[in-house]
C-alpha cells in the first residue's frame, strides 16, 4: 500500500516495513530497477513527468520519462539485455499509446487502447 508518500510493505514473514518514498500527487510503481535482489519501490511524478526509483542500496535514480496526464507502467519488455532489470514506461490516455523506455534509453511506442 502507498499512502501519503509512504509505502507499507508486507514481508514474507508477515512483518511490515515502511519506506518513505514520494509525495502527494505521485503515483506508485514497483520493479527490480537495478537487476539484482528483490523488487524495489518508486513513484511517477505527473507534475514533472519523472520517475523517482529507489535502488537496493536506498539510492535514488531519476528518469525523465512522461508528462502530465500519463499513467506509469513497469515491466521487462526488452528482455533486460540478458538481465532481470525492469523498465519504466507510461500509457498516454490522450493518444491511447504506450511510451516504453528500453534498457538503452530508446523508445518503443505501442498503440493499444482507445484515446480518451
């Protein structure tokens, strides 16, 4: 659960971990951004079009990918160049199009869905 800038995460043993990450207006995302260890948390900030991703060591990576009104998505759509890293992308409702960021920073655009 992501509430008010804090992720409330349930661990395998049933315990709860809290990670302060994000601010009001952000949209939560999760994925294995650095390709090692477990998945990590992150947020997409629609006001700036930037992803703020937390790495395994607690450091921050900021990716400028998107614009106001976009909805964030995360998955390994380019095969991770041989690794398990997850990529970020957005679905742009106004176009009905995904804008997916590949490991090398290139764009894959995919029309899917009806513009709204």
